[in-house]
C-alpha cells in the first residue's frame, strides 16, 4: 500500500527510535522522506536504509532547538523539493525527577527541544503545507502530557505544551486544509529508553517497573507508533484533526 505516494514528508528526530521507524514507514507508504537530526551520521544511516529498500530519502543535520538550523532545513527543502505535505515532529528528550528537583537548565533545555523545536518547524512549514493545498502535521507528545507520569515533571509539562500547540494549529489552520494531531505513546522500547534503564541504580528493577506500567504487560515498539503516524499522515485520516491519541498498552485506562 502506498498511501503517501507523491507526498514529501519532513521528520525530525529521525536518527533513531520512533523517528527512524517513522521515516522507514512513510517511505514504504510512498513518501519522499526528509530526515532531520542533530546526529547527521545517524540520520544518514536511516536514509541509506530507506534507499536500500527502494525508497527516496534525504538526510539533513540540524538541531530543532536552534531556529537557524530549522531555517536551513526549510530553505533546502524549498530549493530541492519545492513542496511539503507531511511534517512529523519527533525530536525530544526525557529528563527525570520532580519539578522541585529540576534545575533551571534542565527546564530550559527540555522546553527548547520538546516544545520550541516544534514551534520552529511549524512556523516555517505551515505556509509550505498551505501552499501545497493542505497537509498533515503529526507531533509526538506522550501520555505524560494529558495524564502526567511520576517523576517526569519537566517532561510532562513540555508534552502537555505539545498537545496545546497541536490543538492550536488544528483550529487556526483548519480552513487551509491543514490537519494537526498528536500521538501520546506510553513506554516505548527505544535506544534512549534503554539508556535510561541502564543508568538506573537497579536496571533490572527499572525494567520491571517500566513494563508493569502497561496492563498489556509489555513495552510499545517504535514500529507501532510509526504505523499510527502513517495513518494520521495519510488521506485516510482526512476527517481527523486536533486530537491527542494515546497508544500506551492500556496505561491510561
């Protein structure tokens, strides 16, 4: 199935985890994928993987928290491809601890990447989507946004902001044919998640605790998040906008 044939999709945080799988899935659906990540070697590896599977992908280096980097990606896409129909904002970080424990530096870094990064990309690319006759924005939030998760104070606030930003975009640009939706994953097995587990004082206990949060008794897989992103990016979801969709193994039931 090629639900995205003829479309150009920009994906941030594309070098690993959920971002990587979204790139691979959108390419299999027929999209030309532009992956952006501050780890250029990683995102280039993903682009090569897409090409090896017969897809079309481009890799661009850039930090979403830096407006100039986002502007450079926008300029490259404008010059080389001329249109965008899908924007997937995936780049993000997870800082642990309560709000009282969080340093001002941790707060600012999290907001700069998780929230301001999406602002940068949407501010630049929404006019692109409008010029293309409309399109789909898919933002990766978290169940920590609408429901909060223990000892994820700053992270929860940032992801609640992502949901608010998504809904604001949806209502402001619905007349231009732009849809904006947020995906709210539970615990997903990614390299960054594995790193947090390994850094815990008791990694085996941390692993058990993470798994126990999901009534399904397992972690989510990046491919499952990518499948939902592909649906939201496609015309099959044409009647859907302004939503924050939990995909969490029953965590928030």
